[in-house]
C-alpha cells in the first residue's frame, strides 16, 4: 500500500513539475528575445553611431550596405552572409556574439 501511495505522490509531483520547468524555459527565451528586440530598437534609433561598430566588426560591408541595413538585424545577417560567403547560420552566430558583446558594453 505504501509503494502505491509513493508512486501516486511521484506522479502528482512530476505532473506539476514538468509544466513549471517548461514555463521557466519559455519565459527565459521570451525575455532573451525581448532583450534582443529592445536592443535592436536602440540600434535603429542610433544607427549612425552603431554603423561604426558594425563597420569595425565586418569591414567588408560597404557604406551602401550600411545604408540599406538601416538598423535591421535580418538585413545585417543577410549582408554579412553575402559579403563573407558564409551560411546564414554562421552569419546569425556572428551577429549573436556581437550582440552579446554590445549588450555587455551598454
């Protein structure tokens, strides 16, 4: 009888715990996405200052590229992919690393 009660308690705890963990992970991902969106809104607002940092990081981007990007992350990833002849995933990774470094310095 005791083992049945223990098993029932385990099942109840497991059923409650799993959704809580999933919710915490989703919440962390949402927070990270919101942080990235907020950061890119700031980049758009101060694009003339941000262009210098972008040009410093990715010297192959032209002034015309920077004008076309206008602070849009997806455009930056695409231009890096084109200019450096790398995959979209590699360009995404580079921009992600750059974002993290910029966030630390903000």
